[in-house]
C-alpha cells in the first residue's frame, strides 16, 4: 500500500499521473493511468509516421530526461520500462512518462503468491520492444522467461534507444537480417562484439551527441554515463534551437506541427490522386469507358441491346500442340507478350478488348455507339495491324517455333452488360458473337475471314479495303455460307508507314 501511495502522489509535468489499481469481474488486475489525447510517441512516429523538426525532437527528448530525472530522485528510483509506447503526449505536446514503478509492485505481490501471471511468458514469440532492453536484462529475460527488475543503468541504456528513434525515425536494429529471437540471443551474449543500432550516414547531429548515445549502450552498466552528462550533450546540441518564452516555444511547435500536417496532407493527396489514376486506367482497360464512368459515379449498369457493332475474334493456331511443346511458365510468358502487344494495338484505336481466354482474344468496337459504321473500319484496320505484327513476332523461348493466328470479323447486333458485383465483368451475347467465332475457327492461319453480310457492308461503305472471295464453306449452325478474306487496304504506302511505326513501338513495350 505504501508503494501505491508513493505512485499516487508523484507529481511532475513530465510524469503521467497514476490513477490506481482495481480488479475486474475476471479477477484481473487493471492498472489505470491518466488518459492523454495524442497517444504515445510510438503512435506518432511509427504508426502515424509523422516527421518532426528539431524543435519537436529537442522538446521530446528533454521532456523524457526531465521525467527520468524526477523518477531517479524519487522513492521509486527507476522506471524500468522506457519504451516509446510509455512516452505519452498530451494536448499541449508535453511528453509524460507512464507505466513506471508498477512492475516492482506486481512482482512483489507475485513473490508473496498474492498475484499470478495470466499466462506464461512465450520466449519464442518475443516482442520487438524487448530488443531495447540492456544486455544484462535481456539475458535474464531469455534465461528466466521473466522480465527483470529495472535499474538506473538500464534506464540510461533505454533512454539512448528512445533518443535514437526520435532523432532518426528508425527502429533499433531494423537493418539487421536476423529475426527477433536470433537478434535477442546475439544482444544478450556479452562475450561477443557489442551490437549497437546503426547510426544513419549523413545525419546532421554532432559527434558529441552521437558519442554520448553510443556510451549509453556499453555492455558494462557502470561504464554508462550519468543522466547529467546526457542532459549536457542534448542541451549543447539543441541549446540554440530553443528561444523565447515557454509560450513562444509552444507557438513555434504548433506552427511547425501545422506545417508538417500540411506537408503530410499534400503528400497523401498526391498519393491518392496517383492511386485514383491507376485505378481509373485499370478500370478503362477492363470495361468500356461509358460503362466504367457509370460505375465510378455509382450508377447501376443495366444490360443494353446494341444494334450495330463489329467483333474481331483472334484464335491462336494449333494451341494444343503449342501447349504440349512448352512448359506452363513459358506458355504464360509467351501469351503475356503476345496479348500485351495486341492490347497496345487495340488501345491505339477506337475498340475495346472484351476478353481473352486461353487461345481466344475478343475485340469489340461500337460500344458506346459510333456514328455510321466506323466501328467496322476500326476493327478491320486493327486486324490488318495484328496480321502485320504476327509476321515479326517470335517465341522467345524457341525462336524456331512459328506462332500463327486466325481472325474472324462479323458486324451485327449484340446484348452487352456487366456480370458480377465483386469482380464485375463485361460480357456480350448474341448471334453476332457466334458468327465471329465461327469466322475465326474456320479461317486459315495468318488470314482474316469475314462473313458475306459484313463483307458486303465493308465494300459498300469503305471501298478502300481489299477483299478476296473465299467461296462457300460449311459453318456450324449456319449451313453453307459465302465468306471473304480481308487482304489489305488501298493507299498502302500510308498504311504501311503507320503499321511500321506501330510495330516499332510495340517492340519496346
């Protein structure tokens, strides 16, 4: 009871007031401290990732040292648990030390069997914070599976850990490759060369301050500097930074914090804009722009009938044999190179890739509606560019293997809409889709096949395209049909120049 009273009556601007101890319904001990509005330095530095200027750094460190000095000169004598999480910050940016003295009280009650730990200490699930314990305490922890009583020299060691994190915004030993348990074994082994947190190169702090921090981490507790020497080094480092009255200093700190907040908001805004642009680009690749815009604005997308669109279906020839000749990874890499190049060509025109599954690649133009039949011209030009591209495409893992495609083009009506809500997918249905697939499957390697109606429309509306009659063929579900080959477009010099430019760019994708 006497120790609790000592805690209760401890009063200092940098000490968080102790409220008391109680038991809940589960007979668990609840230790209560005064609530602070800005949480802890752990939250501010590593959770919220706020960067503070020298004025804040100086103030935080000095507040911590004032609190430690008060504890060391009190009846409590030591803190014993100096972590950033135990350095809480109030609304006036005053750092207050908390969670001190309790460990000794609880351990004494446990020694008299009045209290028992709720669970045994799991040494294999060691918390990161214990790496900040001095070696002599860490060794006791690993050996006894129990936190040791604090010491003044241990507080000095941990104070240097706090200063390190406040100055450099780095967790101690974060650069080390070992896991926490391995690192704990190394740190506690005092027969090996001392291991200290790495001080970043190019920092702006004086050798005087860095040297006193290093001295705090000496393995021999008696060799560590006294708190008064650390205070002197900190005052010499930051002495010129603190000017004016206490009110002036608080105003300066608030101004610095406001400027820091503005910078953080600006950075987060830029990151948000970049993420939104990336999401928008991805959405436009997955869905037609008009439908993507509707989804972004929160509107529901209902299925629609489109009276006139043009579809292009691309089939990889002898895909089964291709899969048998290559290992799965090489198949995926080859298809990735092939379809990425197709995507590049499609994006340069007014068309949209609906899907590609295995050896099939489906392109649509005319959604949203285009004036006239321009979608037919767009798809025909895309098919000719794909045809030209395939003449130069080589399989990287086996250049001797010739990969060929068959293409089919059909114009007509389709129904289009979105399927699914978690992973929405744009789909089209209708007889036009079936006919385009038949034109591709019944075609020949390296050629572009059109059904009769589409070919007649192309010759009537866009006579610059060159068609060659193939003749009558059997089409599943349609019987015997007259089909045509698309072989090119007139004014070949201009078109060839455009295709060459496109192919050159694709090779650099």
